[in-house]
C-alpha cells in the first residue's frame, strides 16, 4: 500500500514542519512521520519556526502546538495568515478552546491532545490530498 507521503514524493515536496516546545513530543512526531516517508523539519519555538519556514518555502503542512515560548501559537497563526500562505496548519493542543481557535479558518485543522498518531496520519493524508478543500467541505456538510 502506497502512503500519501510516497505518492507526493513524485516531484512534490513532502515536508512537514513540526513546531513543538516539548522535545519528547517533537521527537515522537519526527520518528513517526519519518517512518511514513515524510521529510520532517522541526522548530522548538515560534521565531525558529518562522525562520525554518522561510528557508523551506516548499513545506506542505505545519503541525503547530499552541503553547510556545516567545509567541503563542495563536499569535503565530495570525502572523502566518498575514503572510498569505496557503499551507495547511494542524493545531495540536490540549487547550479546551482549540476548536474555537481554528473555527472558520479553512487553512487550519485541530487535534486535541492527547491523540493517537494514527489520527494525525489520517488528517495529514486528507490535508495533503490535491482535493483536500473539497474533502473538508463534504465532511462539514455531513457532520
């Protein structure tokens, strides 16, 4: 079975930027996603993430924790959207209001911590699909 990462490696970047201040969680993301064929970039904070993203404009997806040093994840999303970027962002947080933060923004999706890595994998596959906007629209209509 071909993974979505393998399917996208045909001439397309499969880079994922993981922004997480907990080194153990960041290592878990990297190990899991690399085993599935993704090129995982990492940043331990918001400013570092800005620099990594500027150096890697072909990043296909961003995995963002909301509790970051120096700048909150919410502030980082606001900065990111002001840049006019179209890369989807998966917000992974234990915050209760995570769905409020991502609601109405079709460039973000939410995963409430703790979650199973398989849930992350499924969400990534949907968001990296060429027709992910349509899939999300269909999902909103059926739920």
